C-alpha cells in the first residue's frame, strides 16, 4: 500500500508503517535538518523540504507521484499550540496546519488517513476543536475516529500518550486497536541495560563517531534495537559544568529537583526539573527538550551524572540503533523527542491493515 507522510519530522511514524510493510512514496517536512535525517534513513522514498502551505497538490501528484493512486496519508501536524505545557491558544497559527492535512486527504482521496496530535487537543475549546475536525472529515466523505494511545501498551518503555485521528473513505468503519504487550510493563532498564555503563561523547561530536557495544543484548527489546547495527551511533550528550554535575550527583533514581539539599536548589523554574530516570520504572514522556536536565521531565541518566544521550533517548522512543539523526546536538534531541515512537506506529499500522 502506497502512503504519503506529511509533517513527517524525523520519520517515526513512517518507520512504523514501513515495518508493517507499507510503502512510503512521499514525505513532506518543513525543517531542513529533519528532512536530512528522513532522507538518510529512508533512501527509497522522496522527502520534500517544503512549506505545506505553499504546495500545489496537483503539481506534486504529477511531478513526484506520476499520478499514482495513494492508499493512505499519515502525519503529525505541528501540535505545540495544543500541548498542555504550551499556551493552548486556539488561534495559534501552528494549529491551522491540521486543516492543510485535511486538504491533502480531500485531494488524494486515500482509503485511510492517520493524523497524530497531543492529548491537549481533546480539551481545546471544551472539545470544540475535535468536533470541528470530525465535521470537516465528514464533509469530504470520511469517517473520523479519535483514539488515545499509550506507548506502554505497544512495547515502548515510556509513559507517553498521543491522540490519533483515524478515518476511512466513504463509510463509518470502527477500527480496533491492538495492544502489543499484554499486561507486561516495559522499563528503562529493558531499553538501556546493555549500554548502561557506556560513557557518551560530550565534546566536538561528529556523526561518524561510533562506539563498540560492551555487552550482548540483555532483553528482547534490545535485540530488536540492535538487529541491524554493529556499532552504537549518536551516543552524544551535553558536557555539563562542575556545579551542574555536583547538583545531579545528589539526585537519586526517581527523584528530582525537590529532593536536593537546600544549598543546591534553584530559586526559580518548574518544580519537576532535574528528574532522574529509574531503571525499574518506565520513562516519563521523552520531549524535544530531553537533552536539557533543567526542562520539565526526567532526563538524567539512571546511574551516570549527566543527561541521557541522543541514542538513549532514541531507544526510549523505540528507534532502532541504526536510525541516525542529523544536525546539531540540540536538533538531534528535538527530532527524537518530537517523533511518534515507531513501535506505537507499528501497532496502528497493523490494525489499519487488518481493517482494510
């Protein structure tokens, strides 16, 4: 089945659908470095580094798709305006990207669509935003089902939650989403115990810098991550100063800034900063700021006094070790944190394939 991924980011959603044997024939991404990452990891498909608001669908269909029939459109329109930690402004121009997504569905008339967003969208305008989206799909003859998914239910060791708008052409099919892990709880150690003692690169990091694995995979999840990789790439982390390292050293697994001795506490900032991961618990949501320990969340390594590396964050998102992120250190972290966990996307893709 041929699908298009718009607002593709670094490619988490695409990767999941590819692993479920869908073919990505085209992707569109505004951020140049995200597009570079996508191209590097998806060399069998075309990625356009373009502004979706300036694209003519008819020209795209002719020039890049040879007017092929498209089976599905997937993507995650920018969602910061809907995030619970954002300003939740219904007039945020980034929110209008959802309606460009709907325009693409209307033009290409695929069998299905999948549109991803943050849970905050459900409560915007007291549910009015969701009602408006559903009505717009109904007006172009598509069903629209809204599903809230937990990463933990799909083999991802993370408490992340995401909302998916799922629809099919010309009917009111109701899709049943499958959970991939039964009642098993996935933990941080399931993702990184094989590289737990491996120090990351912290200075003058370059993409060609890799490390040898120091032990064989210890879990089935690690076997999946390492399947196509002989060396560890993107194991890069910030080089913290002496004061920051000393502050981190006082934080135990599962604790955060609130647990610090008084002399090390900061006078301002969010209360849940400087959070350290716990090996025997799932990770909190990995965000685009996951390389910054003073951002809300838990981004300190379980046993080392530093932020998690790009690769460790990618593992907690279920990206395989052979998936390489391009750009600066900060850009790498943002690509990882903003992505849909690929294994979450696999579950969704399999459920859609069964329906079709």
